[in-house]
C-alpha cells in the first residue's frame, strides 16, 4: 500500500492508496485537525492503527510550507515534519516531502474532466507546454509544472509571499491600508481566507464591532468570517461584502495571469485551493478572467491559455500518492 498525506494549516488528510498507473486507487482517507497534534507521526500512527496497520511500501506528503532537504516547516502552524522520522515510524520505508503545491502539481495531470471546471478553453495552444497552479485557501500557494521534453516536472515556490501588485486606484487604497496594519503587503494578505477578512474590513472601513455589517453579526468568530463574507456577497445581502468578494476575485485573476506569464503556461493554468469551488458563481462571473487577460501587450497570449478551477479537494493527497508511487518504484 501507498501512504500519502496533505498537511495543511487547518486540516491534515491521510490516505491509503493501492498502486496503479497513472493514478493510484484510493482505499481509505481520514481528515484530522492539524492544530490538535504537535507532529505528523502521531497522526500517521493513529491512522494506521485505525486501518489495521497495513504494510506500507512508500510514503509522501504535500506540506503547506517550504521543504528544505528532508524537513518541512509549516508556514501557518507551529509544526515541523521530518521525512526520516516518518520513515522510521513506518518501518524504514521510502518517505519524502514536497511543498503542497508541488504535490498538487503531481496530481493535476491525472485529474479527469469531471474534476475540473473550465473558465477559459483554447484549441489554439499546443497540447504540450508548461502548466501553472495557483491555490488560495488558508494561505496562497503557487507552483509550475515545467514541460521538460514532454515530461511535466513540478517545481515548488513560495509565491504567495511575494509582493502584492495593485492594479487600480481602489487596490492602491487597499495596499496603503494594509501597509499601515501589517507593514509589508504580500499577496497572501489579499488572496487567502484571511485575505477575504482583510478585504471585508477594508470595504467596511473598520473592524466589525465598530462598523456593523448589514449581513454579518459583530459576534462572528474570526475563523468563520471569510465564509460568511463570501456567502453574504453571493446572496447580495451587503454591498460592501459584494465589493470585498469582487476585489478578491479580480485580484485572484490578475495573480493567475501573472503566473501564466512568468511560467509561460501554454499548457494551462489551474486554480486550486479550498476557496474557488465555494465561490464558483463569482469565479465564473467574468471578473476573474477579465483580470487574467488584462495583460497588454501580452493579452493575446493569455487569452489562449486554458484556465480551469480544480473541483476535487483531494488533489494534493492524490498528487502525494502519485509521488509515493514513484518512490516505491525506485524512480526517484
């Protein structure tokens, strides 16, 4: 059996997979709250005990943070993951870690049409070509699948912590406000769950308690605020929530277009993460793609790049299983 994990800032998915090409077959999956554990090994031991301690041939995990050598440190949670420690816990089997967006990149090529929602299709681009992934959730992740002689090779990045680029007078106001609150304004300050909360406060001019919202009570817990803002905006219950979500979607499209240009992603751009599928009506409303293609003098190029929202929320876990299969086969 293959063991795979998606270690995120909010939740950790662990799964057993039966080897298979090109996509391992899922056998069992379990979700754990990341913050309830101090290390990944404890989660893995609980999972394996629950499933009869199966014989594991290889393990791989996508981790929401940079991977240095055999160790990963989560960006938004105080947890360190060591591949050698995990290997020892599963009987000295091959074990490896990759950034979660790199794991997502391993999973993208094996997704089926029903696991993707197209935002822009193209018959003009060649079938081959590099692909790019941008994914907003607890944080913002970015990755590129480089086309190397027809083979897609994932590359990790920490693009979510790059500087946010304002494009409009309103976004310049946003950057000025965020800079006063947070200092440096990274992309993740806008494109993430907490980014939606930041946009909410910006469009409402203050904290919720000082500037009440027409749709959201002042007692709303911080963790629930992004979803509440999105729901209020999609239902049209508050014009300031509508503006917040509109600004989020436009900034998301602009950043996806930037990544398409930086990576020359003629093979397509994939929008992952937990937020996009939940706000699909806003993602398909036009603002995302308008900002994506507003790249003169390169607008003709990006208009021909296929763009899709990833609907399968287990894509990081699937990608980790694909990577684990390569470890078991000795190809890495």
